C-alpha cells in the first residue's frame, strides 16, 4: 500500500493527490465520486463506474485513492 503524501483541493473538492513523486488528478462525476484519474500529462490512469448504491460496475486500471463512491473512503474486505 502506498502512503499518500498530499491531497490537493479546490474549495471542498479533492482534485489531485501526490504519492511520493507521482501526481495524479482526480476527476469526479455528478455525485462527487472519483470517476477518472490521470497523470500530470493527462494520460488516463484509471476509470471507475458505480451502480446506484456504490458497488463497482466497471473498473479500469488501478485507482490510487480510497476516496471513491460519493467521495467516501472505500475499505476493501479482508
């Protein structure tokens, strides 16, 4: 698991994160869920889509943040 060094905000919206020297931009959907992440060049890193109650419907790539559905922290089952 990576240690997050920084989250960056625009107002109350989480817009980017830095893990070590890697900067990722967090693009949200209309509910505030993390939908797409890109690197600093705009290259797609991951994409997430959700069913109405937050279950993952589609996932592409590895999402670097645990803030996902409606910007809440996702805890994976043990």
